[in-house]
């Protein structure tokens, strides 16, 4: 029994077929990426709108604090919120350290706004 050795034409055909399959898989991957990225873009838009809403409310808090001479920051509230957000992050399978970094970033901006409102009052 002898093993048949592919001819050069058969080798070329096999290589062409493999290249065509790889190209088709790449096209499919690119189409899947486009769909996934569209979802990411929609989530990013929602996050921006949610942050805008959040800042509208924190501006109200800042105006109340300024009007009544309350400090711009509330460390106890921040500690409570960090603990709550870390628990939420764990439940959502999100890195709690990342959730805390995000919260600290947002709170720093909120406090900056509150300090500005107090200076204007």
C-alpha cells in the first residue's frame, strides 16, 4: 500500500481553499465586531446620559449645601457609598476596585462643583 502524494495542483487547490476559509472567517469576525461595537457604543451613550442626570442631582445637592453652609464633601456618605458600590460590583461581576476608582473620580468632580458653588454663594 502506497501513500498518495498530492500533486502541485492539489497542493495549490488546498492552499487556496484554506485561504478562502480564513478570509471568510475574518469577514465574519469583522461583522461580529461591528455588532458588538454597536452595543458598546449604545452603552457608552447611556452612561453619558446617566452621568448627566447624576450631575444634575449633585448640583442640586451642592446648591443646598452652599445655601445652608454645609461642607462640600461628606466623608461618611462617601464611605457608605463605596461599600455599597463594591458590593454591587461584586454581584455584577465587576472588579470592585474599578468601581471604587470610578466612584472616587466622580465624587472628586462633584466636590469640585460643590466648592465652586460655595465660593459663589
